[in-house]
């Protein structure tokens, strides 16, 4: 018996769009990771209400399947 190699995963338009936007964002920073990180920090400073702080979340016990409605 011959083993067949798995082919590439099927195309997913959403994943393709995310990857394309990532490439565009990185290119807009001259493909420089430090510039990208600085741009992200700048956006975070301008819009702190958009950030999620896990420390601000109340600790909850995991829900059991029987708790779900």
C-alpha cells in the first residue's frame, strides 16, 4: 500500500482575508517588527477603552453543562 500525503487545507476566504490584512499592516510599517509594535502601542494609547484587561474580569467558576439554558 502506498501512503498518500495530505493535500493543502481547503481555502477559507475569512482566513485568507485576515492573512492579507496582516501582510498589508506589516508592509505599512516597512516590514519592521519594532515599527509595528510601536504602531500598536500608539493605537492602544489613543483608544484605551478598546483594550481588554483580564485582571478586571471577575473570577467565575466554570459553568457546568447542566447550568446552560
